[in-house]
C-alpha cells in the first residue's frame, strides 16, 4: 500500500519512526514534510500535500492512504479535509481507527503525537491500514451524499442549507478590523 505522511514539529520524531515501521511492513512511504524540526512551522501545506497525494493516487487508480500528525491531530485533520475527496478521521483509540475505515471509508488518519506513545500511535495506524471498507449500503449511501455535497453543494432528496458565499474569518468571536 502507498502511504502518504505529513506532520508538524510536534510529530516529526513520530513521523520518522513510523515511516521506518511502515517500510518494514512493506508499504511504499512518501513523506510530505517537514524534513527538519522548526518549532513554528506551519502544518497546513504539509498535510494538504499528503491528502492531495492520496486523492491524486485514487484518481489514477492507485490505492493509497494518508497519515497526518500534530500535537493533537485536530488541525492536521482539518487541513487534510480541505482536499476534495479526502475523508480524514481523528483516531484516539483502536475502535475509532477501525470505525473510520469501516463506516466512513476514511482515506487519511490523523493522530495527536502529544496524546499517544509511539507504540500506541503505530498500533492505531496499523489498525487503520488493515481495516477494510466492507461497502455496506448505508455507509456507501452516506459517503456518496458527502461527495455529492462536496461537488455540488446539494444532496438529492435532502434538505441542505445553501452556501451563501460567506467567509468565516480565521479569528471567530473577536472584533474584526475594518
């Protein structure tokens, strides 16, 4: 399996050790950064690149998955989910890692490097990679609805609020400068 990995400074050491583990398991690993420690790095581009590589692979018929790390994994998951076709799930135990694949056919897993020991994070990722998507009709239907909304802004037969082009500011709840 091809695995795309990205992190921020908080997950760099995890990422390096995980990559070796995955290679030892026979996976083809692609590292999307960073390549060196920088305490103030910006993870969005790294995680978006890993997620886009997963989406690009699938579009070309290549099965792949992604792994994104950060202190909590939240920001990395959010960044990965900005890529069309990516379903990134934050996993914090084996049940959530398995369910991400089983129910949501997630193609990217996010892990909080400051929330888990290395062995635990590796177990979560191994569990995620090993879990097949069984293709149950209800799960396929729900994933298809999300894909339809992502492409069209609607879901056939469902009531969905229309996007009005609003731009939510980066800092919410604070007075905005004019």
